[in-house]
C-alpha cells in the first residue's frame, strides 16, 4: 500500500513542477485536472486496506469534481473570455521551477521538524502537501491572468486536501462534501467574475486591476 | 427552532429568485428578516434544543453574535426596501467617472442577501469546527455577488480581490482545522469528534505544538476575513465599492462572524493551557490593525473608505480586548455589539449622503446639515459614537478595555492604545465636520429626495440602540456578555 501512496506523492511533485513551467493555459487546466483526479484516489490508499463503501463513494465524488467538473468550468470560461493562451508570468518559467525546487527542499526540512503523532501512510505526504500549498500560493502571486489565480487556488486546495485525506482520520462525510461544495461554488463564482472582467476590460490580466488604492 | 432560523432566510432566498414582481420580492426580504428576528428573540427566552447530534447548537457566544446579525439585517432589509425602490433598472451614470453602468438583477441581489443571512446564521450556530469552516466560506461566496451590484469596473475589481483573498485566507483556516484534528489524534483522546465542547473537555490531552500551529492558521485564515491588519487588504475596496446596505452588513455582521471563528479556536487553546500564547498573538494583531488604520484614516479622500478603515481599527480593538484578557474580554464583547450597531448606522447614513451628493469624495461634500438635516445630525452623532465619546456605547466598551489594561499593569499597551485612538479622533473629525458643516458647493446638483423616512429611520434606530447601550445595559444582555467573556477566559 505504501508504494502506491509514495507514487501518488511523487506524481504530485511532478505536476506541481510542470505547472510552474508550462506556458499554455489549456495545458495548465489539464494538469490541474489530472492532479485532482489522482488525489481523489488517495483516501482509498491511505485507509490501510480496510475500505468501506462510503469511501468508494466519496472517492468517486472527489475524482468527479476535481478531475471533471472544475476543469470543465474553467475551460468553458477560457472559451468565453477568449483569453490569450499564454500565461504571461511576472516570474519566468525557468526561475519558477528553480524556486519551486528550492521550496520543496525547504518543505522537506520543515516537515522533518514536525513530528506526527501517528505514522502516515507515506513519509512524503507532509512535505508534498506543504509543497503543493506553496506552489498554489506561488501561482496566485506570480501569474498575471485571473484564470491562473483560480488554478493556483485549486492547487492550494489540493495541497490542503492531500494533508487531510492522508493523515487526518476520516472527517464526517457531511463536512467533506461541504468543503467540496464550497470549492465548487467558489470556482463557479470566480468563473462568472472572470467573464465580467473580460467584458469590462477586454482582458483578464489582474495586474491591471489596480484602480483602488490606499 | 434552529432549523427555523436557517430555513426562513433560505426559503425566502429561493422564493425571491422565483418571484417576478419587484415589490413582492422586497416584502419577502423584510418579512424574512422579521421572522428571523422573531426566532432570535425566542432563543433568548428559551434555550434552543441542539440538533444533528449537537452539531448545531446555540451557545452563549453564538447567541450574542446571532442577535447582532439579526438586528443589523432587520435594519438593513428595511433600508434596502427603500434603496431598491430608488434604483431604476435602466443604465445609470457613474458618480465618480461619469461612465454608464447598469445594476445586477434585483432578484439576484435579494436572493444573495438572504443567502448571506442564512450562511451567517449557520456560522453562529455551528458547533462543529468543520461545519463552521464550510459556513464561513459560504458567507464569502454569498456576499461576493452583492459587492458587484453596481456593475462597473471598480466594484468588479473589489469583488475579485474579495473573492480571491478571502478564499485563500479561509483555505488556510481549513489547514488549521486539519492541524487541530492531528492535535486531537493522540491515543489519550477518547472522543475524536470536532465539536467545540468535546475539544474543550479534552483540552489537557491535546498535542500542544500542533494545536499552536492550528491556532496560527485559524488566526491568519479567519483574520483575513475579519480584516485584521496586515491581512485586511480586500476590506477597504469591498466596503467602499459595494452598495451601502451591503457595506453595513459586511462591516457590522460578517466581521463579527469571522471573529467568532477565531474565538472558537482560542477557546480550545485556552482549555489546553495555551492561553498566554493566543493572547500575545491577539494583542499583536490588534495593535497592528489599530496602527495601520490610524495611518490610512488620515487624509483619506473617500469617506466610505474612511469608514472601512475605521472597521479595521475596531476589529483591532476587539482582538486587543480579548488578548488583554480579564475584564477587557467583557469590554471586547460589548465593543463588538456597539461597533456593529454604530458602523452599520454610519454606512447607511453614508448611503443617504451618496444618494444625494452622488460622490464619495470627502472633499466635494459639504453642508450636509443644511441640505439634509436629519441625515446630517445622524452623521455627526455617528461620528461621536464611532470615536468613542460619551454617552455612546463605544465609550463604555473602550473605557472597560483601558481600565482592565491598567488594572493588569499593562501601562505601555494602554498608552499606545489611547494615543492611537486620539490620532484617529483627529483624523476622522476633520473629514466628518468638513462634510457636515459649511455650505453646499454651488456647482454640485442635489439628486432625489433628501431625508425620506425609510432611509433615515433604520440608521436612527441603530443610533438610538448605541446611545442606549452607553447609558444602560439591560441585565439580560449584561449576563450574556459576562457568560461569553467567561467562556473566552476573561470575566
């Protein structure tokens, strides 16, 4: 079982690094979708062999939302706003990847100093979860397009979800579904807001949303 | 009873989406808020039964914040009735730049207002920290469309910042939630549920380092929503660009709900013996917010932004009060009540001024007292209330906090606190009196009908309540505030 969890974690690291280096919006959406779908399998792996039916159900819901519904919403927005397909970063792709690697090392060190009360299914989980959260935050602050900020938010949420799904004992299903619903509505509302930004400004570059100061 | 509190606004929200007639929809809005108020009053008289295995329960802190929310919403819904009637559906001219814009459909506005009330109610009655998180994020999502009621690019920018900054902030609070679960996962913990009371009962066996980390994330996450500096960056934009009814609710009710989230987590830390750790952090963030607000309040060219920064100041005072502890905790709770009433009143009055003068620039507004006497008097009274002059309630709560600081020998904090308040007093008085006194600028046309009853009565009612709380605190409220302060580790 541990091997599978390890593999998922390594996959997460690779998708994060890929996100930092990819220049096309469509590819980014696809990578985030893939990341989300694979993450949906995590609760099955980390439960340690004993899998109940509601876990299957929940896993399916997560894969459905993160792997299909969110990307569909985002791609629809992308089509509506006819955004330029380039990401336009504030920080270049090469530098982003280098920074990302450095942050990963930092996360490794950080998690070595945070002893868990209970052995996690994979020793990589804590550093990778932190790294995913950091990658998400980095995408939010270092990219121009509103759409990449939403993607960053999703990646960050994926990181937090990794943490929750792998280490934390099962939360009540109601809460898990509530969290998922909130994220869904957030992406939905942000999509609408993006549509309006496009209509108002003819672009979705957030660096030009800077009229309101002090 | 708890179901009724949640279902009344939720049903009304759905109804207002279905109803075609504007007038009927506005009546639904007011009726729902009256119904909500009714059940809140009933909750004062009779302890509401916990439902859903204790997930939803109205404890003392919840009741306090629910009452504030309910009162404000009632005042705001009455005000909204008049406000919406004055908003024509056709294109309108932008006050600031002269460009044209249209409003969002009224059905969506009403439905979101009611959904906002539902989610805030859910925040106050949630005992499960996971559910609390879900409700808190839902308040963000329900209120974002409200900020974008006037469809122009400034409100759009404000909405985007609000959505993104608050969502990211609240996501961090979710991480805090998970940390808390880890803190509670040691074998000594028998009951692993995330109910506040269960966690408090087992406080002594929680894992302290993880609990500390959890509190940090809660503070940063919910602190973003509450508007504690330096996490407040969305707040001035959102509060100044949204319609005044929404500003009043955001400032008076929503900030308090976020504060409740922080209080709940600090309750758990307190039970685990981490009280001093939490208190220091709260004092730090409180002082930072006060200082930050004082700087930006000076020479603030936009009067709605000025009110927004004043909110940053007051949430700072609340955090500071709870951080100082002992008697100041009671002061902080009283302050939360007073600030909500006063700030909502001021935002509604600011809405009246905006409707007549059609500008948010402080410089261009003068002579309110002659143009619209009742609004002018309310504006000046609101100023005296918000800077904490006697006999208004804010004086009493700020005085309680300072008194407790001195009693505990925290003279340094008290001196810093008072000097910042003095600075803010000067900064705000310049703007307020410039606007109230003098004569109207001749080139500025007067729009609409100043001082209509429906626009003046709701803020006046809120103002009278603040005044009353400065002179006399009803025994029932006094008991409730003491009980809440006790739960937060003060007295």
